[in-house]
């Protein structure tokens, strides 16, 4: 085996290693791209869920405020009726 043959074999081995490494790099880039897409989808989903949660909380607060107003109104009506009945008892 001549020195040139030896050099050619070394070059072939390096070419093979470079090709293998390029395949690994391509695979990693593909995996990274896939992860980036998944992260973007999850981020969008999280944003949508956060918006929905805020809307639901706002609706709940509004519903609670309306319920509180209704309960206070009913309570005032109830107390007014009790006072009216007590006044009627006093006047008898």
C-alpha cells in the first residue's frame, strides 16, 4: 500500500464521518423544527385557554354581582314585609 493509497483511505474515512455527522445534524434540525412547531401550537393553545378563563371569570363575576343584587333586593323586601306585619301587630 502506497502513501497515496493510505491518504485516500483516510480521506474516505473522514468523508464518511462528515456524511454521518451531516445526517445527524439534519436529523437534529428536523427534530428542533418539529419541537418549535409543537411549542408554537402549545403556546397558542395556552393563550386561547387563558383568554377563555378570563372571559369565564368575568362572566362569573357579573353573575355573582347580579345574584348579590337580587338577594339584597329579596332580603329588603322580606324585611319590609316583616316590619309591616310587626307594625300591624302593634296597632291592634
